C-alpha cells in the first residue's frame, strides 16, 4: 500500500495506471523519429492529443473496473475489457480533439497515436493479466491473535487484498479459545519475534480479542519493529486495507492522538474553490437533463417538482436539501419519517428511473454553490434519524465535522442503506473520509461516482 496525500492506494492499480499513461512518451518518441523522415506533424498537437487520449482511456478503464485491486473477471474477460478500452478510447479522444478549436484534424496523427498506444497498453496489460505474474510480490503477514478479530482480518484480506499472504496466526498470552485451524497456528511455544522470523513475515497485524491484563506484550512488539517488521493495530490495518475505520476496533485515544482529521484553513479554502468550479461545470452540463426531468415530473404527478427536506449539516446545523421529487406527494402522510427501501411503493415510475441514475440529486448542486453542502462528503441525514443514530452508534456525530456531500466515500463503497446496521457500516467509510480527506481523495470519489451512476449501483 502507498499513502499519497493521506489516502491509501494499492500499488498495483497505481502502477498500472502509470504504465497505461506511458504510451504518450512512446508516441512522442516515435513521432519525432517519423517526422525526421518527412512526416509533417506538429509535436505540440500530438502531445495535446496524447493527453486527451490518456484522460479518456483512464476514465474508461476506471468505469470497466480495470483499476480495481481485485478483478472479478478471468484472464479472457480481462483481455476482452482491455480491447474494449482500446476500441472506445481513441475514437472518443479523436472526436474530442477534432471539436477543439486548437488544431486541425490529422489522419496521420490518429493512426500514429493508435499504433503507439496499442504497443504500450498491450505489452503492459496483457502481461499483467497473466495469472502467473499476478502471484508475485506477495506481502507476508503474521496475524497476532487467534480469535474472532483474527478471523475478521483473514476475511478482509481474502476479500480485499489478493497481494497479501497470511503466513500464520500467533496466539496471544491470554487467548485460550481459538477459532483458527490448528495448522495455521505458528510457534505455540516460542516468542512473537521468533515466530515472525521463522515465517519470514514482513508485517504483523495485532488482532487480539482481549487487550487488557497483560495481553499486549509491548516488548515483543517493539522487538519485532526494531527488526524491520511492520506492526499495525487493528484500526490502522482496516483503514489501510479497506478504506474504512472499523467501529469494533476503534477507541477514542486513537482518534485523538492519531494522524489525520485535519480541518486546516488551507484545505477548507481549496475544497470550497473546487466545489464552486466543479458544481458550476456540472450544472451547465446537466441543465438540459434537469429541465426535461422537471417537465416529466410535472406531467406524471403534478406539482411540486422539487422536494425540500430538513437535513443535518456541518457542526449539526440544519439546512434544507433540495431534490427532484421521486415519490408521491403523500409519501409520509402519517407524519412519521421512514427509511427509503428497495422496491418502495411510494416511489413513482419516473422516480425509479431518476433514482437509478442519481438525477434526483442534481438540484443539490445549488446547495453546494450556497455553501450548505460540498460536492464530496458524508450523506446528509434527517434530524430524526441523526438523533436515533447518535444514541445507537458510537462516534456518529464525528461525520458532522465536515460538510455533507452530494456524493461521498461511503456512497461509492457501500450500497444504499435503510437500517441502523447499514448506517453503522457506512459510518466506517465516512470516518475514513473525515480523517483522510484531500483533493486527491475527492477526485478518486468523483471518478468512482461516474462508475456507480453508469453501473446503477446502490440507488433505491
């Protein structure tokens, strides 16, 4: 894992994105060589086209999950996705290039670009999808613990990090009951350092069920760290691996004395400026869709077109969120707030469509311009539910230390929630965002939001 501007990125997709971009350099070199042989191409125009092609290719690769650290496709479907990316990227990039008033279209430019891009992308991508090469560079992890928390670490690694390999489990001093298979318990009679050296472990994850009464051998852990073996507590491990801060491994001291949760003035100013710029661009692009949506809502179910509702914002202040109405007018005729659920009978026919593609969220961009919301942040909830969740979920109020967002880390990482349990799961992602939010993480969320909208994931 690589930490960049407070956000943890897995090195494999990051390296692949850099390799995918390397064809620009290859293309420039080839162009220089060919231009000396009589081919008349403006080098500045070629570089411009290359940058457009890189941006389009990376966007398409993100949308078809080529940059996911876990690929759900096999080698054949992975290579098919690669060729689909190549097939779509360059016609789209060339169309954008033609539309720009900066340079005349050039057939030679397009042909040469496709040639150089195919060379760079195919060489790196086809090799990376080979199952033999995917097994290299495994991180060897020794889990300190044999109880339920150790089992959670094992499940998390299997689910989220195929580049990690658990070399064994080491029982804590006061751990009697173990749920791990006996063959995975290492060196039951030796020290933690001896077990780590024997297993050639590169990292130790402390996953003890009981941490009191001498259960945490600090000297042994220090010896391991002094020998160059990374030692991670459970909260830090889940933050790095899953992009969330787990509530069951969280304690107040870790929040207070740990890094992150930086709400400095510079970050606030940068975020506000980016909110204004991006929300204005999105409003201009979405204006035709918004006008058509307003007309269709009026034709289907009459007025009002917009739906206003009180939500909890920054530092617990209340504001009115505005959306396109997707439910019938008497959705809460009993006066009692209700969670929206899958196949909710209060949602209109048009409402199902605009919710799937998140069109109902577009009027919130005006709340971003007024400063009540941010483009990226935790989802704003209603005061009724916030009061309930603050009573039942520890640290829930921490999410109100930043502005709520139109989209966010929890929205792109977890499906739509309609229960207290779902709210607790999403809070773990919200806490990660509050702790590590940066312009880079905001851009990552924006990219993933496009994939979520196109894939119609999570909307009810």
